[in-house]
């Protein structure tokens, strides 16, 4: 992992309301961190941009709360499908619809899997604005947010800019 990423991982509140999870997408530790963050919630929204919802759910086992999906491909388990991972408006609408569908007293958790995929389809500045709005919506719903990013796929400066949008950064260790 780059030095800047290690520095970012040492800052902030890794148990905060909004956390950036740095790990390879094939690393079991990232899935474990994700499952742990979702398991205590009353309900969850998974923005699954790199794998089908059924595969995403299977990787996390049976510890998940009731989960709705915003996915980059139509799927029976998707509450909302977007045309491409770069459709940030569609992703935002999908997450908002999912959050509204939960009971008012629910404490939801939202997972974005992954920022690496988003950044392949959308400009960095648009993605930053999207994350600011998304974080606000999730906080307004009384929930938590965590977003996955592959540190090997990003320059240190890009990770630092992303880290500034979160309460904490967690480098998932294998």
C-alpha cells in the first residue's frame, strides 16, 4: 500500500458514520469489514457496481440485515438498476428510494462497492460531489456509510482527496 494511504489509515474515526475502506477487491478482509459494518444495522443498501447482487450477498453470508440493492445491471434483487456505474444521478436516486422505503426508526447502513469502479466511469470532481451529497443523505436518515476503494488502483493524491470526505479511513488487513 502506498505511504500516503497508510498515513490516511492512521487518521480519523474508523468506526465513524462515514468510512473509506481501502483494500484489494479480492481481499477477504474487505468483505469481512463490510459485513461487520452492515451486520449491526436494521437495514442495508448495497450499491453493487462490480458484481451481481447475488454474488455480492453470497460473499457476505447470512449476517446481513434486510438488504436492498442499487446495481449496475438489472437483477431481480435490485431495488434500482442504473445504466452504467457512472450514472451518479441514478445511483443517488436509487439509494434515496431505498432509504425512504425503510421504516422511519430504522438505522440503515449503506455500502458503495466500489469507488474504484465509480472513478473508472465518472470524473473525480463529480464523484467527490456525489459522495458529499450521498453522505449527507445517509446521515439525515440516521445511517452509516462505507465505501470501498482499491488503493493499488489510485494515486496517493487521489486517495488523500477521497479520505477527506470521510470520518475515518480503514485499511483492511488480510
